[in-house]
C-alpha cells in the first residue's frame, strides 16, 4: 500500500528573532553559520545523551529559519 498524502508527513517550525541562529547552533548538529537562503542544511537533533532524535532540514527563508521535520515530532 502506498501513502500518497506526502503533505502530512512533515511539519514546519518557524523560528524568528535576531538570535535564532545562535540558539539553533547549540541545538542542532550542523554548522548553521553556513546556512544560505538558496541552500538548505541537513542537520540532526539529539537528546542530552547524544542519541539522535531526528534528522531535519534547516531552511533560511523570508527573514526566518524554518525546521522541516517528521510530523510526529512537531
């Protein structure tokens, strides 16, 4: 059986504020200083013990940072 409803698989979290990159730098595995508007970054989010919770895409768009992650982790 194929799930054709791709929209509901992912959630988008919208993050704004002047310190958003500094905050996310401490939360995610990739170097967010390299984030460019035309290049999404793949990053990992881990718990305090270092276990991977999920991988997600980080996107810089319209003066905000967006995290695209599995819907069940929103």
